[in-house]
């Protein structure tokens, strides 16, 4: 099981599970749901917020909550020449 906070910058993944409780409901209010595809833009050092792209919008999520979001990394597409 891979967590959203462990993805490399620029890596794309599909959300498989959200945390239970209020934090999960807040993430759903932002548009994060199982099955959605997100791209990690950056993670700030020293456990700062993680920025992702979801449906063309950039969203910053706290590191602690981000580490509770399960994802399935998607294979990178190779650039065609």
C-alpha cells in the first residue's frame, strides 16, 4: 500500500482510500474520492504541506492527513519521438 505523501514530485496516482472520520469528509469536500487521479506537484520540507493537482486545480494538503491517503501509482507514459 502506497501513501500519497511518499509519491515522487510529478508522479501520478489513483486514490484508493481516504482516512475515516472528519478528515476524510473534508478531503471529499475538496473533491478527493477513491478512483480520482491526482498528480503530486511538491512536498515541502520538514513535514510541510503537500501540493497536488486534482481536476486541473492545485490543492495543498497537510502532511499528516496526506500520509493517510492510500494511492495506487500509475505507470508513467513514455514520451513518443
